[in-house]
C-alpha cells in the first residue's frame, strides 16, 4: 500500500463509479489506488445522496456500491481527517501540462 495519504472527495468517488465518463472513471480509480486513501462518513453520505438523486440509482444499487467501497477501504480509513501539518489539494482531472 502506498505511503502517501490522500483524502478522497465525493466527486472522485462518484467518478470512480461513472458509466458515462470512462476516462474520468479510470483517473479516479487510479487516484484511489495510488494513495493510502481515506474517506469520511460525509463523503459516503454525499456519494449516496448523489447516486440516488442525480444518477437515479436504486437504494439496492447504492447499498451494493457502499458495500464495495467498504471492501476497498478498511474501516480505519473511513474517518474524520484532521489536518495537522500541511495540506496539498490536487485535482487529478487536470492534466499536468495545462
């Protein structure tokens, strides 16, 4: 598992499950895999809400997605992050040469 930690925002999590944007889906999944990724309960709640309201997923589909997320993120990584040193915000969807 990578040493660098990254807090995963709900948008990255949503793109990781995107059907309509395969390039962004791959970028999101690569980002999640690249780091020792951390989620908060707020991110999971926002993900659920967006899946239900914007993506028109059923409750069962959302529950299945959350169960998959739980398998990929150990419970110790679903936490409330506390910034104690420095914070760098990176948008993985912006190309480095832009």
